């Protein structure tokens, strides 16, 4: 069966403009794959190569695979639930499918991209359950505007190439947005680096996300307050709702309650309290099943959490050597903001992440660099998640705490003794007066 891919016509205008401006270009295809129906491309953007100044006369073999893979990883962080990097597009005078050298280069790009996603599994870059491990290669001629598309089976030994049916269509696809919040409040063991007396911040935070992923796998997603059969189509569930949004709630299983007699005290090097609220926005096609929508929601929460961890750790400048063992460190993960990509189908929203001290204007140059998308501050919605008001606690010396506590206890004992003596004295006086007046 030939894989069918649908792309909105307005995106072809971007390709035409890019081919006229640059003779050769590499970019990413963003969309939603389907195991049963058509694949949908909702966005595409070029990758800027900082290593070569002359972009217009650059050959395809000069593009850096590692830079393309890293760009794909960064771009995946800002995608909402339900969307993935589905492959690459190539603008070049020669047909990449008719030149063995060029085709081999394109294959290595996709292989390196897959390896990068495999090295960052919590970013949820691969979606083998929907695309079977195949990525798309879309070729657009910069000389004749001729185009073609094929898929590369990255899980096969010979990286076989298969034909695809690519169509630009005027009628936009319809997408439904599923919005929800996921709250976590967990405590985990803080681990140190092997053979070192330092804490691995990124490693510990990554372990937290992995454990939350395991928790989410056991969670149940309710739609409009009730579980829904996973085989049902989204269009069947929302058929009677008209314009009302489909309410989504995530219910996680409670922790197992063991017999208190089986519990034991354990000495730990430290603990990490991981708590907060994560916003999630997922876009589903009417032909998606509820099971697919559920998987998109869970994947978006994990992708968002892991993206925050990576962005936060990249921003750290404080040396871990300056932290003493009893120091309490506050790691504020960045918050999520949303913005439209101006898709003609509807208001599809991508996201960006801001550190606590950053304003939303900071996201504009990064969005332009990553997506080749020009935004204004008014288009950025930074009210879905807010900056939490938190205060970092200060460590105290244990001896000072013990001394102070003992003094307070001793003071309380003295006051009790004085009160008891006073009561006895009053009682004796009352008895003497009673007998003297009798």
C-alpha cells in the first residue's frame, strides 16, 4: 500500500519562495502520521546552516548532518501533542532520487536524526507505532518546481526507499484541540554521580521525568468526565458537542499503601521534591481514535517536562562544586507559552519555554531562528502557565537547632513547675482559712 501524504497549498508558496531565494535548501516536515489513514503535513521550515556563509550556492553534500539532527531535536521540543518531525524536504536543482550520491546523503541525514531521537527518548521524537519507523523525503526542484516524495525505512538494513503519494490540497484539514493540565507532587531520591561527591542535576531531573512517564502509562484519561472506548473515532465522540470543547482529565493511580509494620527508615544522600502543574494542548484529526488521542496527551506531557529539564539544565551556570551537602537548591523549570503558526486550517498552536526571569519577547528571535517564523509579542500567549511564587529555604546548623529546642523545652518545664507550686500554695492557704473560720 502506497503511503498517502496531504499538505496544504499555502505551504507550497513557501517552498516556491525559498527555491527562488536559495538554490539549495534543507528543511523539516512537521505533521501527524497515521497508520490507517492519510499523513498530514501542517508546517515546514528551512534549517539555517551557520557553517556556510553562501547559502544560495551551497551543495547538498555540504550540509552538516549533526546540525540538522540537533535542529530537529530543538524543534520537537516546541511541538504540541500529536505532531512530529516527519522527515525532511530538499530543494535542489538535481533530483535527489535519481542521484545515488545525493540519495545516500539524504539517508544519512535521516539516520542521524533517528539516532538523536533515540538518545533522547523522553522528547518523543520517534513515533514508530504510527509511521512504522519510516521518514519522508520531499524533493522540490529549484529549477522547474517539480516535486516528488518517498519514504525511507530507517529500521530496515538496506534503508529501502518506497514511493509516496504527495498532494497539495486547497481544502484545509480540520483539527480538534484537546487541552488539559497535569499536576505532579512527588518526592524522589537524590543521587550523586558515580565516584564523585556531586549531584547530577540533569540526571536526577531526568529520572523524575522517567518515573512520571511510568506513572502516566498506568493513568486513565477521561473525556467529558468518563472513560471512552479507545477504538472510537474522535469525530464520533464530538459529534453531538457542536462547538463545545471536549473536556480532558488525567487520573493517575494512587500509591500503594503497605502495612506500616513493613515500613523502614532509610538513610538517603538527599531528596528531590518534584511538583508543579503542566499544561498540555493536543491536536487530533477527526479520524484519530480515542486511543491515539490518549497516547498523544501522555506523550505531550512527557515531552514538555523533558524539554523543560533540558532547557533549564542548559541555562545553569552555577558550579556544582560550590554546593554543600546540606544546601537546599531550587530548580525552577521554565514555563510554557503558546503561539499560532498561522496555518490556514485553523489556529494550530506551537509552544516555547521561558525561564522565570524572562519575558515573552525573548521567545521571538528563537522562534524565528528555529521555525523561520516571524511573530509579534501580541501573538504570544503567556497566561496559560504563570511564574510560581516560591522562596528558596536556607539551611540551618543542626547544633543551633538542637540548642534552641532544648532551651525552649526547659523554659516550658520551668513555667509548668512554677504554675504547679502556685496552685498548691493557694490550696493550702484556702484549707487553713477554712479551719480557722470554722
